[in-house]
């Protein structure tokens, strides 16, 4: 019985000692909590605007498919695909013999009818022939003159010329081939300037201006950017998409760009100056709020902020921060308000 009483008196003492020891270790753990490594940047003052991004294919300045105005057999081909040509340069020649004969006949008929008309003028003035006879010679002259001009044009049309300076696109012309009037024969493409068309919504179209610059990226030239300018703005929205087509021009005097290349165009809207901005990765999305961690001395403090415009990389801060404050941009997910930090 005495042994039981002894055990009952010792157990509470042991429990008290263990509890005191556990509390001591917890206090020590809090006191020695490690500093959390973070990366910071300063709140900057500057300019910022929203970036509108759209993709499209490059279009040529001019492109035309050339078709013969007359039918015939190809006698000579002076160009091939990819060749550069100048306006009015002869590209293809058809055999001219039949058209030359036709022109000679038409010319002879025209000259004869002209002589008859001049003779009838004198006879009519002397009242030797009737008005009807005079009118008949006049009509014959007009018909034969038109036929002569047509025959002359047809002979000239056997020489197929470039309508403007550019580059040969496709060519289906080979010597000896019989081609019909209106059949696609080759194409000429003017790539001195290329264009990409983007579609702007109501919220941006009022800010778009002729001459406004755009940054162009091409999948064919990774890592490079080029500067384009708005040259055309549609006066009305597309009836289907309800957006406004805007054409951006890109100088191609270097001849690097080809029609059909995939392009990405970036335009800046709602641009603001003299505003505070921070990197987008600094902002923590919370339910109903946006927050950042500001480092003061060796501690991070949670700060609710109001963001404004963004270009996808930087974000305007309307309220909640001051210029030159340090905000955490890496490691903030491991922080709580008041966490000890070390800046790396």
C-alpha cells in the first residue's frame, strides 16, 4: 500500500518535468527560426502602357496574277520564279506572226476607207453624192479604224509585261506551250513594303493613330524584333467579328521578309507617364485583393496594393507602395507578415 502511494506521488512530478522540458524546446525553436532567402527589387517611377498583341500573316504591297490578253504559243520566256523585274519589262513573248498578218490587213482596210472618206467629202461638198452615201463612207472609216487599233493592240499584247516592279512569284510559262486568253501564266509580287493586319476592339480603336509604331516579331527570325507603323485604319467595324481592321506596314527594302510569314504585332495603348511600377511576379493574387511583401531592415511585411495598367511584364501600382521601397519578387510564397528574411 505504501508502494502505491509512492508511485502516485512521483507520476505528477515526472509529467511536470516533461511538460516543462517540451515548452523549453519550443521556445528555443521560435527564437532560432532561420531567415528566409528572398530576391527583391525597388519600386520604380516611369511610363507604362497596356500591350495589345495580335498575330497575322505578312501581306505583299501588291500582288497580281498575269493572264494573257490574247491566246497563242509561247515563243520566249525571259524570267523565272524569284527574278526581280521592273515595271513594263517584257516577261513572256507569244508567237506574233498571226497577229502581225491581222494587223497588216486591218491597216490596209483602214487606209482604203480613209481614202474613200476623204474622196466622198469632196463629192458631198459638190453635191455629187447623197448624204447617205457620205455617211456610209464615214461609218466604214470608223469601223476600220477601230479594227486597226484592235489589231495593233493584239500584236502588242503578244509581249506580256510586268505591271509594276517586283518579283516573279509563280511561273507556268515554258517555250512552246499553247496558252489561252485569260489563263493564269505567272505572278508578280511587290514586297518593297509588307503589311500585317490586326483587329482592334472598341476599347482600343479610338486610341489607334496613323503613324503609331508597332513592334513586330516574326517566327522566321527568332529573337529579332522590327518596327512597323499603322498606315490604314478601317472606318467601320467588321460586321461579323465587330472589330476594326488596322493595317501595319513594315519596310522591306532589305528584302528579308516574304508574303505569308507568320507575324506577331504589339501595340501600346492607355500609356501613362510618371507612375509607380513593379514587376508582375511581385504581386500575390488573393481573394478580392492583391498584395506584395515589402522588406524593411531584415523583415518582410505584407502590403495590400492597388494595381493599374500592365504590359504583361510590369504593373502600375496606384496605391500601397512608395518609390524606392524594396518588394520581394522571388520567395514570397514562403513568407508570412513579419517573417525574417535575407536578401540574396
